[in-house]
């Protein structure tokens, strides 16, 4: 019998339905796989076999009783900033090392409702700030394709778990590329839904106007299955939109014929790793060969995206992370001399370097006398970037671009140079700024055996379209 | 010595009368056990998000309409960042860029005539928790955290503590009339920050101001203003300069004290609240709200004079507090005795209110029980003194007068046979008074009436007794 731990989400659901194996067997296989591999990968911050198998046994009983909930019995790994009642939710930070969630995030409640098993807490950059998962306060996750390389970030734990056979599927969050980039580095599928498509309630906030939860899976079909469960209006999140959730999986049909694919020229410039550019252009070529029309488009304000992102995201973060002050939340300093001292010491001791850097940056850009020059200007530029995409989607159905200028790099290689690390987000942050959707899926490898990702971007609430395109491409690849 | 002008502006925070908090479903109830009306949202748990309370928005807009403001049909919320233990998020959700209401004003009476005090704007925000200090530590009660507040910011149009009082009194009256707040000062429903400066007459530019924070009694505000004016005048008259600063009022010491100077002022780093989408108000809906606005106090006074034929003075006293006017109008419709009712309310009832420190809604007197009492007197079932004796029990215990009269046998004795025998008894026992009367001392009749009342244990109809005694004397040739 094949190792059921390596199954896709669709495959696992099928096997459970056909009673080829039980949820306990499936989850046991995953636990065994984690036991075997995670010593190297370090994808999980916390994984409790007893808790997992208890949920699995319950779901087997439910199935025996006729329950056929959509995700019944399938383990889903959870990025460690999504609150699941009773589970730890450290955000990979010392601040919340001992914090247990007191309520379910909406996405957690939805998974619970669909019968999923909460499989474990995956590692991440502290408070989702980073692109390599090296900013975790607790451990460094490794890339399953090369243990010396980073898995990308900030959802590096989820990506490594899915790609490394330690998870059937996982949840990640994407503020500036944190789902798509690690999916690209690790060679799995990662999708950032449009802003407002998935509830943020219960997801510890990094940058509220940019954060989105999304699926990280082995296949496009799996992403479609999981997104359907996560998406939808939430009365607890005023920024979700009341737009009907389509049956994404049912629309995974058709090929490339008649599809208009836009190539934004600003995304195909020197500076990217040639192996990445070649792999992506080869993917585009194969789409053309399969009947798609390729059109050139321009997103003229792309060059401002990184600066805009690091102003707006850090500004929002500086407020979102203020509550970790040692009074009600966060690490509390031992013997402060005053309330001010309590704040200062607790925050100095509790936050890591990158988080402090971003809080300081965000505080600065909002400060009196600087607001107009930084935050105010960045908001205007954001509007221009959004308009770029609206115009581009008048000319094409989807955009195809690289996910990251480079494949996975060596651990420690970029972490000494924050600016270089920030520039690596150039192809992913615009989608967050524009509020549109995007998906990353594998389109080849470097000579060194590292995966290269293809990014497909669609207009806001165009998830159906990019999933369909991605599925067609995936089928061509497999063929 | 030159004269000085005083300039005062107020920022008044008013709790709205919603059942739930500004951004979550927790109750806004006052006086519950600490930290019982809390949830992940108002406690700022990681990941929790605010959700707009539409009723609070409506109430704020209604307040704005009552105060003559322009309503912003597109309004946004902002985050105000500062660290303080009474706010778990360490930022307050408020409105800075586009508040709900702009302009408007409150008319006040001054010795120089009536004047409009302009309002700069009204914005909506959430309240913070309450810090309680103990001997060796402090605690926070988060029940109040997230309660809907509106902040009414006046222009610096006031020039004396008396004017500030008139403004606050009229503002409070309008908000209570609007039905958007209880404006209960003891419960901290209405708190004000005052900005105050002085300048020599003839100087255009306003003087440097000091802000006194967070006062919740009118008396305290008045005293703080008086103190602060004196302090500032003392400094400028000596040739000194006022420091721009935030001060606090210490009611025990009766003085204002410096909290922080301009150099140490907070930089609140306002920015748009990304968790809330802008509030868009449908024009038609706002017009519907405008059409359904309750009467303003002045209009009510006028109407009460017309409708009930009571004197302007009475209408003014009754309409001063909306609950009193509401009470009067319900009772008036039940008993139809408008002036009598007004007299009862303005004297006996108000006396009980002030003695007990209660409001008309807190005491047990109901419009029905007072109307019944007035009717019983009117019909001659009981006399005035009996009614006055019953009132405290209506007020304190919620008893109904008709039932009391019946159970206690308090009905007036109007049966002339019974009165006749009381009278004969009194005449026999008081021969001297009878003789006095017959000798011309007419005052003796009053004494005799009193004696008859006494015999009847207060239940005799005094008018009837007077009449019968007069007739008896007439028969005796007196």
C-alpha cells in the first residue's frame, strides 16, 4: 500500500469516503511521517499526537454514523497565528509563548464545521514578518528540497509541511506574499484570496488592510476544495464582502483556449535569477502553445510597491502589535519601576529584531510631521497601483509572473540584509496592495533541484478564473 | 489696569443609550460586577475585529440633527494610538478625518441676551475601561471599555464659567430630549474636557490655553474654571506667560494641577482604521430620521402652555427635565386637571425628589398614581391634607391611592348627619368659643372647624364643615 501520508486532500477525502482507510489510520500515518521528518524540517511548532488521534477517532465515529461533512477526518495544519480554541497560538513570538487561544477564528470554526482535524501548529516568521521563516523566535524551518535552504516565509512551516509530506494541506496567511513565496520555494500550491474573500476574524493581525488567509496544498484542485470551505462573508469581519462562494472545484475544467494571459513588462526585467525567468517564460510559452493568447500589459507603478508596502504594513503593524505590552497580553517584564517601564521592558524582551524594526518604522511613518510625506503618500500610491491592475484586467483575463526573483536561498544568506530581503517581495506585494487574488504553483526547477513557482494573478473575486487557469496549466505539466 | 477676556471651549463626551457596545455585542449596563460584560473584541484579544454598531451611528446622527449639525454621509474611523492600561488594544477607535457631524450649535441665555454657541463637530468613538487604584496595586474594569461615546467639540465661544454651565445644561437637555443619552453625571455618562485661555481686551489672537481633562460634574467644571481663570489671570497680570499644557482638576484640594506640557504631549499617530469600512449614510434615511426628530425643549414649553393652559413658568419648570415633562403629560391626560396637577408636581413631588435625590424615573410614583390622587381630591373623595399624607407612600412604595383610601377608610365624611352630630358635640364642649363668636370674634369659627375635623379624624370635608358652622351660627343669630 502507498504511503497514505503523501496523499492529496482530494485523494485523502476519496479514500476516507470509500473506507479504504480510517481517519485514525490517515492521521497516524501523518504523525509517523512528522516523527520521522520533522527533526530535520522543523515545520511544526507544536504537534500533539494524542489530540490529533482523538479528533480522528471522533470523526471516524461520525462517519460511521452517516456524517459526510466535506472535510471529515482530514488533518489540516494551521499557521501559528490562527486562533483555534484551546490550542496554543504563539505567532512564533516570545510574546505569546504561553498563550492559548480563547476562541475560534472564523476559518477555524469553518474547518471545525467541515469536520477537519486540527493537525498541528506550523512555524512562521514572528508575527508573519519575514520572507524566510528565519524570524521565528523558536526554530528555523528547512526547505524539504534542500535542508540548507530556507522554506520562504512567512508561512514557511505550512509550505515545508505540505511539500515535505508532513501535511495533507495547510492554512497560511499572506500579507505581502507570505503564502505564495514559500509555496514557490517549497514547490507546492499556495493561494492568496482577494481581500474580503476570507474572514480575518481570529487571525492575529499583522497588517489589517493586507492580510488574507489562504490554502497551501499539493494541487490546484486541493486549493479549490479548501478555499470553498474558508471563503465567505463573516458578520465578525466588516471587511468581508457578501459575495456568493462558487463551487471552485466544479469549475476546474477546460484548457487554455481563448484565455488571454497578460505579461506585465515590469515583472520581466533584469535582476531576477535567469533560471527563474526561464522557467516562468517557458510556462507562458506552453500556455501559448496550448491555445492561450499572450498580451503585453504594463503596471507602471510597480516600482513603488515595495516602498508603499513597507510603509503601510508597518504603520498598521505598529498599532496592531501595541497590545503586546505586558499588561494583558504578551511577555511581562520581571520588575518594572513604572507602567512606562513595564511597557518598554516587556516589549524590548518579548519582540524579536525584525518585529522591532517594523514597529519602529511604522511608528515613524505615522509620526506628527512625517505622516503626509510617508503614510499619506503611500496611500495615494496604493490607489495608483490598484488602478494599474484594474486597467490591466481590461486587456487580459489573468496575469502570469514569477513569484519571487530567486529560488530558495541558503539559510542565513539574506537575513543579514533586511533591504535585500524586502526586495524579494517585489512580485507578490502588489496583489495585496491591490486587493486582488493570486496563486503560486510549481512550474519547474533549477539545475540545483530547487522549485520555481509561477504566479497567476486575477482581479478581485476572480478566484474561479485563476484556479481554472492554474488547473489547466497543472494538467499540462503533468501530461 | 487693562481688562481681560476669557475664552472657553468644551469637549464633551457623552455615552449613547445603546444596549450593546460600539464594536461588539457586550451589554453597556452600568454597575455590574467588574469585567463581566467583556468579550474577545472589547478586550482586544489577538485576532478579534470590531464590528460597527448601527444603532450607535443612528443615535449620534440624531444628536447631530437635534443640534443643527450637517451630517457627513460618508464618514470614516481612525485609530488613535497611545499606551494606557485601561485600553487593551493600546489604541482607541475614533473619528478624526471625517466625523459624522459637522457644525451646529447650542443656544444659551446670557445677561446680554440669547446667543448661539457653535459646535465644531461631533465624532463617534469607544470609551476606555476604568482603572481602580488599591493600596499597593491597581486594577482595571473593562465593562465600560468599548461603550459608544460621542464627543461634542464646541468652538471657543464661551466667555465665563456661567456661560459654560448654560451651554452644558442646554446641551444635556437637548441630548436627553433626543433620547440618545441618559446624560447621567453620576454614572459618568457625560464628561467634559475644557480648554481655557485669557487675553487682554483688544488683543485679537487667543491667549495660550490650558486643557483640563475629564470632569464629570457640572459643579466640578464650574469650580475648575473659576480656579483656572484666576490662576491664569494671576500669571498674566504679573507679566508671566501661560504654559500650554494639560491639567487635571483635584476636587479635594480645589485646584488644577499640571499633567503634561506641550513638549510631552502625546503624538497620537492617527491613521485610518483598516478593520472598519467607511460608514455611508443613505440621504433618504437621514431625512426620515430628521422628520421623526423629537421636540426640542423650547418647542415643548410652548406646546405645553398651549395644550394645557398652564403658566409659562410651570411649563419651563416641567420641561427642564424631559422625564418630568413626559410624566406630567401622561398624568395630565389621565386626570384632566392640568393646573392642579402642575401644582402638585412642582411643589410636593419635586420636594420629595430633592429630598430623596431620586429622579422621577427612579422613584415609585407613576403618572397613573398621581393622576388618581389628584382625581380623588377633585371628586371630593379625600381632602387635600389627606392626599398630602398619602403621597410619600405613592412615591416610595408605589401604592395606588384609591386602594389605600378604601382599605384605610380615609374617604371624606360628607354625610351631613354624621357631621351634624360632630358639630353639636363640639358646640357643647366649647361653649366659650361659641360665645366668643357670637360676641363678634369671628376667628373662633376656625377653631370650631378644627375641632370638628379632629373628631372626624381628618376625614370631614372642611368646606362643608365651614358651611354648616356658618349656617348654625346664622340660625343662632350670630
